[in-house]
């Protein structure tokens, strides 16, 4: 029998039955909203639009501010340790950080799968499945980290040899940190599903603060690259402990759908979706044979996990269906995020391959520009659960997407202005006069990374919907970018301009895919003809 839980908001407080809080996002016009809920939730015209935009900004701003502070802390660490270490040791640190990104990449993809899985359970009346599932995921994660730790310690000498590092110091620590990051991504995904954006912002600061303090302390103490690796590991572990405490403080918020959204079940009916939602999510109604045409409808996403009977039939589904579905979602996210990582870093790799003598000055331009992509990744932590949540209510999340893009454009506008007016001054202040040779590449590369930041947000929006067509667009963009950068022949400005051309086209293509997905969402929810959008 399904276990009923008291209704709570994301902050852990029970709703009072009146209008939703003023600081929440209030989309209007959902066709599944009850008549009694409509007056409290649906505004009119400009007022409703203002409430939507205001709620979106209030949800995303804490994450944006925390991401900015974390990036400033990371930049500060870079400037401090670069002046304390030899050129060889600093190069080794850069290689270790690259190893961390490779090992931790599955964690970012796992986060997408966790958000989609938990959101499905929140909106199909099965929050009671969460506790056991989370415990199993965590146990498997801890076991994986232990295995990785043993292999990392045993193979650190071989890895050091293959990477031509000065020694094995820091290799085991950075690999373990990458594996632990995957555990952290699971808990961050749970925080996103609970709408604990304040706690998620604090978690970013905990990670950055501990990493900064430990890294600087150990590097100044003479541990060089090993100290930098230990700093990363300590930051991840501290952030992991913080997420566990944050989730423990609001245990009920995780299992609840959003009570402030139109179409979300009210307190007495949290575990019983409205008829319109049930029609979209019931495997029996949508697909009697249990096979979903195209593999993208809610019937496929809502298949019960092994051991749970299908509603209305008493039959247990095939074992492992939900696990396979999660594996597919995580696999798609892993490919998408891997392609985004290629698009973010391929210019630096090609520049170093074609013109190693100018790679240092181009790297300075790259570091300054790619802060925008990191900011987009942070903002995606807000956009991903908001999009998945509204999708299950037949709504789009274009207002939330617009809010994150508006926030991203603030630092982008500042960087683009500085790059256009005084690029040499900006690079000299940040990195020193030795790194101004590629200043002509700063403006086009900053514009390219602004476009890529938008693509990151568009991609997370589409992944939240289970749309996998974006993989083709990303793969084609990567395939076109590489030869164009090769044609630039190592010239920093030409490399940046070629990158801008590719990133601008990709941003337009993925943006149009988002609009098409939003129209499909509206048609599925209302049954209206193509081209007629509902208010959501």
C-alpha cells in the first residue's frame, strides 16, 4: 500500500492551504489545476508574468552568487600556487586537474539521471520508494569509491609514467576525489529535487572554501602537486558531509511534488496524480503492452521499479526495468556532457598542439573566458529540476530558462565590454604582462564561451525532458569545430574566431530545439493543434 506523507514545501514547512508563498514561481493556466486552486494560483497578464520571472530569479540568484564566489576562490588559488611552484610542478597540477575532470565526468551525468528518476516518483505518487533507492545508490557508490581507491594507490606509478609527471604524488588523491565527486553529485541531485537551492549554494561555497584553504596551506608547506590534489579531495569530502546534513534536516521535502505549481496535487492528494497527469503517466493507460513508441513518452519513464506492482493490475514488472531506464538516461547525459567538455576545451588542446610557444598566452585568455561556462553549469543546477518538474505537469520551463540566461548575460556583458575596450589591461592585471600576447583573441573567445554557456543551459533543459536529439547536434558541432581550429593553424585570434562561429551556430540550433520541445509539451498537455501554446 502506498505510504502517505504530510505535505511540505521545499523548505520543510507545511503549506497552509491558502495561496502559495509570494517568493515562489507562479506559472498560470495549467489545464490540470483544480477549480478551487485556480483563483489562488492564476494571476492575470503582466502580474502573473512578473511573478514567474521574480520567482525564477529568486531561485537561481543564490546559486549564481555562490558560483561566482567559488570561481573567484579557484582563481585566487591559481594565482597563489602559480607563484609558489616551479613551472614543471604547476604543469603537473594542471594535468592532475584534467585527470579529476575525466574521472568525475560520470558524476555529472548521474546527477541528471537522479533528478529525472526522483521527479518521476514525486509526480506519480511513489515518494515511499525514495529512501530504499537512495540507500542502495549510496552503498553502491561507497563500494565503488573503495575499489577505485585501491586501484588508484596500486597504479599511481604507472599513471605518473604515462603522463610524464615528476612523480606519483597526488595521483591517487585526485582519482579518489573524482570518484567521491560522483557520490557528491547524487546528493546534489537530491538537493535539487528537494528545491533546497540555498543549501546547494552553501554546498558550493563549502567545497570551494575547504579546497582553497587546504590547497594553499599544503602547497605553501612544500607539498607541491600532492598538496593541490589533497585540497581537491578535502573539498569534495567536506561538501559530501554538508549535503548529507542538509538532506537530513529536510527529509520530507525530497519526496514531495511542488505544491506551489498549478496542476501539482494538493496536500490531501499528494500521492494521487490528477486524472490528466495520471493519463500521461500510467503505463496501463498510455501503453497497455508496456512498450512505448519512440521510447520517450511518460509511459516509459513511469515504469515501476522491480518489486512494485503495476497500479490496477497487481502484476510486477520485469526486474531491472527502472535500472535500465536510469542507465539509458545517465548514458545519454554522459555523452552530452562529454561532448560539451570537448567543445569547451578542444581549442586549448589544438592551440597547444599547433603552436606550443603561444599556448601559455592563449591559456590565459581561455581561463578568463571559460568562467562563463562554469557559471552556466552552476545555473543548470537550478534549471534541471525545475524543467523536469514542470514537464510532469504538462508545462514548459521557458521562464526559468530565461531567468538563468539573463543571469549568465550579466558577467558575459562585463567580460565582453572589458575585452573590447581594454583586453591587454585585463590580462595584465589578472595574469601579468607576460600573458598579453593573445589579447586579440579575448573578445571572440569570450563571445564563443557566452554562446557555449547558453548551449549548456539548453542542453540541460533538453536532458531534463529526456530529449536525446541534442546529442546529434553536439556531435556534429564537435566534428566541425576540430577541422576549423586546425585550419586556424595555431593563430590565437583565428582560433577564437573559428570557435565563435561554431559555438554561435550550435547555440541557435539547441535554442530552437528547446522551443520545439516546449511546443510539444504544450500539445501533449492540452491536446491542442500545433502552434497553440498554453500558458505555463
